[in-house]
């Protein structure tokens, strides 16, 4: 694990870091849950703009993930 602190627009900073990542893991909501009831605006924008896969987790995992489902259109 590598810790990096950056200053700037959250979406842009995460997208920049995600260029070198194999997978982005995000929580569904940020600090303002009333802004969007199902998925936060930052997570929503990252899902649309990211070039790598994004996993949005709803709850803290009980154990390690065994597999990831990949829906295809």
C-alpha cells in the first residue's frame, strides 16, 4: 500500500492516480448523503470517466473478495 496526499479537485485527483491503477475501489457516498440517495456524485462521475475498472462497495467487506462479477452489454 502506498499513501499519497494531493490537493485539488477530488474527481481529477482520483482519475490521475487511477491512470496507473488496475482497479479503483470507492465507497458509494461522500460526506453529503442527502445530495444523492443511491450513489454519490463523485463516485458517479468517476464511474463515467475512469479508464480502469471501478468497484463501488456498499459496506465494509467481512472477508476478502473471492470474485468480481463483470456484466457485459
